[in-house]
C-alpha cells in the first residue's frame, strides 16, 4: 500500500516529493525509491498488458477535514481493471 499512497500523494495530489515524504513519515530518498518502484510496476503493466490489482485489508485515508476508514476488497485472481468501477493499484499480476 506504500506504493499506492506514494502515487496518490505525488501524482494525484501533485505534492512535492518533500511534502509527500513528510506525510508518509519517510525520508525523501525512501519516498523516491517507493514511488519509482510504483511507476516501474505501472509501466510494466501497461507495456506488457498485465492486470493491475489490489490486495485486501482495511486502511485509514486522511483528508483535510476528516478521517475515513475504507475497506479495500480482495480481487479474485484474474480480475482486470477496465471500464467503470473501482480503481486499481500498482500491484502487477503475471
């Protein structure tokens, strides 16, 4: 989930690497490694036509005004992102 959070902060919210690292509670070099690996996995999925999947668990999403507990569903093997519905994450399946 660190990779997903790094993408959300850096690419979706367009925070600086410094601010994103601070929000994740990691050093800038560690943040850079996390987000670089997420970008590599997404590129691999696009180029090789692999599915992008999400692993299950419960996570807390913090926003400016509130804290939201979001259950993240487990996707069955072979689930592929497409059309409408839930977004994917940078976890690439074979």
